[in-house]
């Protein structure tokens, strides 16, 4: 495709990486290759939170029960003060952390290069891979 596109000057990927692009061929022709790092972080983080809430509140079972039996209580749990583990604290992980903190969740993250600045800015704890999570209060 790169050879066929004689006037091509830039390739913009819709995801984080550029794995599907022949970077060397693009460079030989002076074509700039860009990715969309962080572009979808907020929508993906919101979706992740909505799925967490749907599981905690047992939304699927509530829906089934109401449709078949009418209004009845279905067991659910709070997310407030629960511990959330995030593996990989890139742009999506940061946005999930911000939303989890709004629910007063304790966030523990694994990141290749954890920083004190990020820890204090987000109010989270970093864990090393392979170490068991901890929860404030020993729970």
C-alpha cells in the first residue's frame, strides 16, 4: 500500500501502536507514522467502570428477575472502599484510577516504572509483579 500511494505523507493509526505499519518503508519515503495514544482513554475507562458497577450491582440478574417475576431484591455489593488492582498504568489505567477514587476505592497498580509523582497525584499504591495485594485495615 505504501508503494502504491505515491502522494502519501502521513499514516495515522487508530490504536496505540503501529504494529500493522511497515515503519522502515514509511521512513524510506519520508512518511510520518503517528498513533493515537490516549485518544480513547476516557471512553474505555468509563466502560470499564460501568462493567465493574454492573457486576457489583448484579444488573443482569436484576433485569432478568424484574422481567420474569416483577420487582424483587437481588443481592449486590458496594464498590466503595473496595480494592481495585490495575495492571499497566498507561492512559487508560490513569483514567480508571481517577474514576475509582471517586468511589473511594483503594487502587493498587503494577507499572514497569512506577513514579512517586504518579503515586501521590493519583493516591494509589504500586505493587511489584508477583507480590500479593494488600488492603488497608488488613482485610
